[in-house]
C-alpha cells in the first residue's frame, strides 16, 4: 500500500494515522474496522471474482466501499497494519462446526500482530460476531471483551477433523468464546496465496455455508450488531435484545445496504446456486 491508499483506508475507518504502531492504536483501528467495514459474502452471489491479492482487496475495501469475508477482511487489514508499521503474521485456522468438527484446512485467516510497546495480539476483523478488540496472544486466562468472554488455549488431542485429518498438533491453539471453541489456529506463518484454495471452496462448494445464504453484518456504534441476512434485518443491542423484521420491497433492501452498510448495489442479491450461471452479471 502506498501513502495515498493508506490515508484513504484510514478515512473509511474514520481514523487518524497513528503516531506509532502501539497496542492502543491497534485496539482503535480494530474496533473502527468492525464498525465501518461489514462482514459480507455478496460477491459470491453477485458473480464477482474473489482475488486474494493485496491490491485487489484494498481496492474492494476502499475504492468500492465494500466488505468481505475472512480472507478479504483480514487480508486487507493486514496490508493496512503493515503500512502503519505493525508486525503482522498471517495465520491459518479451522473453524469448529456445530458438532464440534473442524472445517477444511485454510478455513479461516487471522492475524498475529506485534506492536512497538512489546505486545503480541490476535487481531481478527473477519469472523463475524467475535471480539471487538484484539486478544492478547500469549494470555491463557479469560479475556473480557464487549463481544464476550474469550480464551486462547493450547489445543488438546481430539477426534479427526473434517476429511479425516488428525486433530491438534504441537503449538496449535483453540480460540474460545463464552466457553465454546470457535476455531483452531496454527502458529506457522502463512502468506495470502496459501488461502486461495480455502477461498475457492467457500465460494463454490454446496457444503459451504457462504454459498447457502446471504449475509451482511457489522458492529454498531453502541456496541450492538446490525445484520441483513437476505431480506431479514436483525438489530441486536449491546445487551442482547433483538429486533427482527422482514423487508418486503427491493427498495427497502437496497436502502439498508446503502444507508446502514455503505454498499451501493443496482440489484438485490439472491442466493446463487453453486455452479449456476449468473444471468444478471
């Protein structure tokens, strides 16, 4: 990223350029990213190509005013943090399913971030509902956060994951939210291109939850969350209270995308069956 792109990215987040890459600066950028850049999978259903290259990701976040899913959001955030002087390592994770089974290899992308004041942090702006602030990477006790109670623990032996792969290996970590495992994290450094197969699987496989539904979601300024799932708008307050309503007219759906997520669309996205032809674009 050049200086102009960095400034444009910070402008979208409503953030000033930090004087130094400190833990406090990281916390501020992390929360602002969750508020400003939505977690969304619209490209899959609009027939848009997902390319894991820094220039393309930054252009999507900044130039097009869009969001994305984990590979895109954390990939772009990594570029921003690196441009600002943070030490960033890409890490691969595998998400726990409803039955406690691990997903595919390169199922998730998260960031290990070092700051000049000596800290190391797990930053993740691409997991949907997760911690609002980075988690201390070396801390093994509970970490309180507006998004829940989090722990990073050494991963113990378990049953084989999806596809028959073995469970934990030395150094793997489990990230838990409110006592429930969210994903298993490897500590080996990765590069963005390593996640290409995972992104392809999630955007094409009938077994991927991203191909089965539409989602656009972000943290709100009061610490709650707003989510548009297809035509269902859900407003979740910071205390957990929820308001759900169906949007019947296309104009309502497009207005929510535009006014609540900053996304300009010329048509309402619909779930696109994997392998089908998108006749609208």
